[in-house]
């Protein structure tokens, strides 16, 4: 069960995590956290605000793995180079919570 942000503005949510979720607020919390990782990475690289795409998520959920495989091969290489320390995780949590609250969603999710 996992979710992660990858270069190109994609967020991958693995099926096991989706199957364990009980509410849409839980999914929103995961996505908010991962969006913040992408935003922080884009800003660190001087690219400005990240453009977040749900294309890969929809591809993964729909079962069309050809898109996942094509993107995943390059993504796996890059993911091996990315390391989020505790500080980055805490920052993504805090900023993700701000997104949740601003959207009026239940933060308990």
C-alpha cells in the first residue's frame, strides 16, 4: 500500500491503498500530501508551481497498465534517485493539511 509523486506531475496511488480507503477524504489526504511533494520538487528545481496530473492515477485505476508500464520504466529510474527525508515528509504533511482545510474537507481522513 503506497502512493508517490513522480516527475512529470504524476501521482501514483497503488491499488492496495485504494482498496483500504474507506472515504474520499482519505484519498484527498493522500493526494494533498503527494501534491505537496511535487510542488516542493518543482520549486526546488526552479520550475515554479507543479502541474498535477491525474492521468497516471486514472490509468492505474482503470487497469490499463500499458500507460503505467511505459511511464513507469523511466519513473522507476528517477524514483531511485529521489529521497524524501523526515523533514520533507513533515512539510508535505503540514502543507497537505492546509490544502485539505482550505478545501473544506474532513482532516480526519
